[in-house]
C-alpha cells in the first residue's frame, strides 16, 4: 500500500510541476515584447537587492525591501492592470481568423495598406482595426454593422469627410469589413504622448485591452502609424507599413491564425 501511495505521489508531483511550468511559459509568451516584461526585470533587480541586503545584514535596506515585497501582489495588480486584463481575455480564446476556407491574407493586408497610404496622401484621418485572437464583438455592436469585402476603394469611401461613417473606426474580422463608425476606449496610460490626437489615444486604448492591430492615419499631417500591444510605431512609409503589418500577421499565422472567412 505504501508503495502505491508513493507512486501516486510521484505522478501527482510531476503533474503539478508540468502545470506550473506550462502556466509560467504561457505568461512569458503573453508579456513577451511588452512593457510588462521590462517591469518584471525591474522587480527581479529589486529582489536581487533584497537577497544581498539579507546576506550582508543591511538592516535598513532589508526592512524597506521587506515591506515593499510584502505588498507585491497588490503592486503587480495596480501596475499591470491592462496587461492582466488583456491576458485574461485571451485565456481560452479561439482563433477568430481560422476556418476551413482560407482567403488570400496577403491581399487583404495589401488592400488595407494601399487604402492607408492613399488616405495619408489626401490627409484624411482614419483608424482601421484588424482583429486577431481576442474577439471585438462588443465594439462591433456599438458601431454601424457592415458586411463588405476589404478593398482600397471601400475603405477610402468610408473615411471621406462627407461620409456618415467617417467618424470612428472600422473593424475587419475574418476577412470582412464588419463595422464602421465604431467608438474605441481611450488609453489611460499616464505616459501617453500628449502631442498625439484622439485617434491615436483610441488605438492605444484598444490595444491595451486586446491583441488587435490598429492602423491610424493622422488628419493633420497625414502620418501613418501602426499600434499593437499598447505600443505605437509612427511615420511609416509604404514599405515600412507593409513589412510591419505582414510581420504581425505572419507571426500569428505560425500559431495557426490567418485572415480567413467562415
């Protein structure tokens, strides 16, 4: 009987280690390339100083760091609230771009790129959202629902100043234009560049909460920006936009994602 209990305990410990390892691995994937990873590096440095203070008997420093680390869970929740929210929305999510009938992903991305550059040349403001794993149904529901092909001409016509849909964002899901005139949440990040306009704030706000890729065209200067994961890349030319846009979706395609219809 004791041998059976020991064998069961061994399998239980192994399962426990595997589950914890998987959770840590998934957390690393979620925060890789985000500001959360840099902050975790900072916490690692603080913990290293804590160990040094303990070993060297630096009492004041040790007392300060002990009190700091005792509230570490609360500190992490406050600092990483956007990253935690985005991570939780991705837990259990299914690929929204996957299906049995694939379309030409490169064609869709090129149409979006061409429309963005054309709007930029005319200095017409625009915000184009491309859904990835995290669903955007909540934002589609508050906009004007569409069901159209993704092409340069339609995208341009939506954002013309006299268009009833020009004020707001368009959303692309499963290879289709599904919503226009959609309102997006504005970022609350305190380090947001105050020189940027409302469209950039909205793009950052959405990507703080989801894994969407957002293209923003500035109305004032005609500059094209790409926003993803709460980060913004500004002043992109044609080739830079093409490379960056395709790069984001090729990365997800390796995980089984593609711009596809049902």
